[in-house]
C-alpha cells in the first residue's frame, strides 16, 4: 500500500467532512455528476471519494484525474470543478438523459506510461488490492442509508491501522442490500 497517498486521501476526506458544502456534495454512488435536491433542480456537482481526489491538485500531480468520454468520441480532461460543471451542463443540455455522461476516474502511471480506469485506477494509484479498492470506494459495499463521508473515513482509518487483510475480513461477505 502507498501509505503516503492513503494518508493524503484521509486528510482530503476530513476536509470534506469539515466543509458543509462539500459534505453535501459527497456521494459515493457517483465518480462525478450533478447534485439533484428534489429530482428537478440541479444545483452543482457531486463526487465520491475518488472523484474528489481526482479534482485535487496534490493527487493530480501524481497522475490521478477525471475525464469525460463524450458520445462523439472526444475525450475531455476534467481538471477542476468548473470544467466538471461545464461538461455536465453541456451533456444535460443535449437531452441525453437517461444515458449518463461517461465521466470516469483514471490514473496515468508516469513510470510505466500505463493508464488505469475506475476501480483499477484506485487499486494502482494507492497500490492496494482490488478488494481493498472496492471495499473503500464501491457503493455496493456500504449500506443504503449509510454512505456518507464519515463511513469512508472510518474505513480508511481502519485500513491504515489494521491493514488490508483485516479490512477484507470485516467488510467482505456482508449483505449490504439490507436497508
């Protein structure tokens, strides 16, 4: 595991937790999308832990990022929340709904030149096992009404204190469909 990167993730998550606006924008169900308070009025952007990390300069300098692969084949690198909002506004203004924008987290390994996407990006960027990336970043591994930033912080702290094997033993093989 890359302890330095995981510790920076924890710092970022705590900053989100302390900021009311960012805490409201946190949504483990999406890499990045628009917030939606009542099903109609869109009021900004939302991201999961990896989405927020991909918009953070410290992580970007180390190869993590967000990109949108538009339906016309053009790939747009998303470097900050303003670019993300522009991409989402453009997407939703063309009435493509319910087909969602193809915004994804990526990691470009500068040593090897290889690129990784989605949970593979989390696995490679943080040098963690695939199961660890899924337990921390996948919404399927959280209870439906228990997906806030505090829950992700708890898991990252547990990982740092106890290691990957104990994290897996604690969180894998649980029925998360229970309400």
